[in-house]
C-alpha cells in the first residue's frame, strides 16, 4: 500500500486555494508551507510561449532519505507508506531537512521540531481526503493508494498514458507523487524552476521566505 | 541554506581535537617530547567539549538526544558515539599520566584512541554527503574535513612544544607544509567536483565560488588566510619569529580556514529542486 498524490497539471489553474487550505487545516506558520504552487514559465518565444502551475508537496518518496538520516526514528514511514514526523521524538537536528532533495520540510520555530505535509492524516482518520484535494476547484488533485489498480490515482495515471506522466528530479529517492501534463498544455520542464516573484515580494505576499 | 554556525564550530573544534590527539599519539610512539602530554590531553578535551557544546546548540530538543542511541545507522549516532569513545580515551590517557604509567601503556592508549579520533574527523564531514545536496555529494568533503583535522592538529601540537630542538622544528615544519599542500589539493578537488556536480545550478557552481558571491570567502578566508599565510609562517626563520608565536598565528589561520570551508559548504548546500 502506498498512499500518494497524483496532480493533473492540465487542470490546475493556479488559484492557490490548496496552499491556503493546507495552511488553515494544519495551522502552518506564516512564511512556511507544506504545499506550495510554483509558476513554471513562461517558456518559449513569443507568440509560442507556455506556462503551467506546479503544486509542490512532500513527494512521499519510496526511498525517503529523510527517514534514513533521522537519528531518533522521529521520521518514519507509516503502514500506508506515508512519510511522517513524530514530533515527540524529533530532536530538531534538521538532518532530514538537509536530506530532502526538494526542501519540502520546514522547522517549526515555536515547537523546535521539523514538520512537513502529513497528507492530512487527521482528515484521513475520519474518512476524508487531504484538505488540498478537497478544496481543489478544478479537481486537479487526486489522492489514493497507487498500488491499488482501482484507486483514483491509478485510474488517472492509466488514462493519462506513460508519456504524459512526470516526476520531479530523482536523486535516488524515487518520488511517488506523479504529475500529469500533456504536451498540448505545456512542455514538462525537468530543470528547477526559477520563480522569483515571491522572493522579491513584488506580489505583495510578504513573509515568504526560504527554508531548508 | 544558511551558514549553520553551530555546526561550523562543532565540526571545526571536533576536528581540532581529533587532529591534536593523533599528534599526541605520534608524539608518544616516536618519544618526541614528553612535555606536551598533559597540556595536549587537556587541550583535546577542551576542543572536544567545545565541539560538543556547539552541536547541542544546534538542536531544537537536546534533552531527547539519547534517542539517537537507538538508531545506529544515522550520521549523528556515529558522530556522538565516536566523540564519546574519543573523550573516554583522552580521559584514560590523563588517568594513565596521573598514575605515571609506562611509555608502552601510553603508546597503547593513544594508538587505540587515534582510531575513533580519525573516524570522528572523517564522520563529521561524511554526515553531509547526501544526494539531495549536489554540492555535498562527494567523498572529497569528508577527506577535506579529515585534512583540516590533520593541519589543525599539527599546528596545535607545535604550540605545545616547549623549546623544541632544531631537528624537531624542521621536521614539524616539513610535515605541516606537506599537510597544507594536501589540504590545498583537497580544496582544488572540491571546486573541480562542484563544476561537475549533477543538477547544475548557479547557487552552487564553481564560478560562484571562484568569481561570484563566494569569491571573497574562498580566496580571502580559505586560500589566503587558511592556506597561504600558514605556509608563509612556516617558512619564516626561527630567528625572525619565535616558533610558538608562528605556530599560534598559524593555528588561528588554519582554524579560520577550516571554519570558512565549512561556511562555504553550507552556503553551497542548495537542494536538487528547492520548493520553499
């Protein structure tokens, strides 16, 4: 069993409601994100330019390096394959933050522990889906067991076809989160995004800062 | 990521202590200068202690550190266990000195203690070798840490030697110059590795180090202060500058160089794909 997320970038409209829902559901501190929507592009030459939105979260890696480096076992994989942090065991050494290839973890300055996306385990426990999935207005986010051929995520991946399924760069961690992007929407950019508008605060979203 | 000063001082002080303890072992095995024993052992303990305190300052919850003993595969387990074993060996060495133990006993203790000291000097660098940070994903890094331990240990040892003979001065000068050249080679190897690292990015490029934002740190603190000035201090004749002053200045310089290398490493440690 491996609970994970499939995100259909053909459908994502970049409304950021998943970001907001995540922060509200999980009480994520100002300037910290478990879930962030990046703008990839525009790429190409006018008038042939492309752009797409890339919602990023913990990639729930099969070989999660954050689990291996944790000195106390605070970072662990649950029975459903979700990578989680037991805050009672975390010593706040930040090695897991260093080991994450995507900077998907953040340090909680109040609790002095590391935290990350939990796929909203508290909602799953009452039979609901993660907040970002529930709130997505274009149904771009799908959640389920990728090992179950009848799950939403498996069906979506089958229908998309292997040519249109993408993953973030793999440095041996084998990310389980999959992205669907057809060529008719945009070309998948395998190189890291160069999003600058948040760090320069031109959008007025002050408080955004680098972590990791 | 930022400079992570607590980790910079943790690894620098620990490497200083390890290097000096190995120098004390060499001192025992070649019966060079018995006067350095006590001062050297206390200095190693102080260096390891300062390193340990620095590492604790890095932790959000140091009171939970004993949880690390249950997970022997992590880098922190290796670091904390080796620092503990090395510290115990230094204490045993001090105990043996206090009991006027035979030279053979002291040789045995320092030889046994050198093993965890060398492992520790390597391990504090090896903990950062991870695929998620392309600038760190090389074995050159722990070897550079090991090299800095050797250089700092050599200069620290030279401070402790009182009224050294001419032959000891010339031999220690030769050794420290050789170690500085080795360290320079490791620094060059690290820059070459950076230029060939996967997932190339401007934030961690060799150009950034040699001619970009990190150039003052690299050329000023690592090359000039950390390598060139200690090398020049080594070549100055004994008459023009007392050996102890030369060694003290040299140790300050190589320590700054070692710390600067670690600061550079942390600042180059951007992830494969930074989300947040």
